[in-house]
C-alpha cells in the first residue's frame, strides 16, 4: 500500500528527472505568482513610483511605505464600495443613503455610483500608472501635500505635515496620498478640512461631501 508520504518522497528523491522537471513552475505560473504575490516594494521597482532625487534617502523609504499603505487602503475602499455594508459610505458621503437603492432618488444613487467608480479608478492608479513625488516648492507649516490636477500626471508635492503624520488612523501619510489622488482622479476640491466639518457635509450636503477630498481620505482611513 502506498501512502501519500511515500509517493511524495519518490518524486522528491529525483529518480525521474522528467517528473521533477514537470514540477518546475512554468512561465505562466511564474507570471501568475508575480501578479498575486509580488510585494508592493518589488512593484515599485518596476517604475510605478518615482521619487524626486531631492528627497533624502531616508524619506524615500517613508514615501514608499506610505504608498504601500495607500494602495492597501484604496483596495479596501473599492471593495467596501462593492460590498453590502454601507455604514462608512453613509458616514463620510451621504447620511441619508438608503441600502435599498429603490428608495433613493436618482441623484443619491448617482453620487454612490460616482464614488464607487472612482475608488476603482484610484486603486488602478497604483497598478498601472506612475505616481511622482516631489518636495513642496515652498514650505507651508500646516500643509500635508498638494497637486496640480491639470498637469496631466500624478505628481504629489509633499509638505511639512506629511512628514509629521502618522502611518495609521485619521490624517495618515497613506491617507494623504489618497486625498491628493482624489483631487486628480475624481476632481474633488477642498470645501472643508478635518473630520467634524467633513462629517457635517455628509449629513447636510452630500453633493459637497462627495466632491470634498478629506471625505475620501477619511472614508479610506475608515474613521
Ligand atoms: Zn486637498
């Protein structure tokens, strides 16, 4: 009687070279593995992130980590929008959103679809586009970062507060990157800053909440 262990040993002993060869991953498998398992750091080396040479080496690592965190948050945000639990959507975008979409007016559902579609787009930036990082052109003590949405590239200028921000939670480094990418991809503005004012928009003016970058950031940070 052959046990499973015996069979495995036989293959592993290498008596049959062909068999061993067949066990080698084929190029397709390698490619798939790369897709699924490649760490974001390796992907970064493939040129998805470009960090200005004027940013010191130690800070480049900080940026890389923030991008990795932002990518994970964007992935979770798009999955949340595609799921059935809408409590974070209600909190940050539209307090009056009804889970039963047939009970919402057309504008309410359009706003939801807009947010859903643009989280997919924001996440895809990490997979398929270059994101550039530069130092702020002029130092502002209370700024995190900024972009020029019409410059035809994803270029984020990092300012004082970015370097002071935490890795996790509200107003994080990764969340800051998503705040800026929302400006680029969803044409958001800064109607208000900070959590309480942002939350008030979701209650009183969802049309402004879905076009306010901090609301996108806090949603992704799951505040
Ligand atoms: Zn902004």
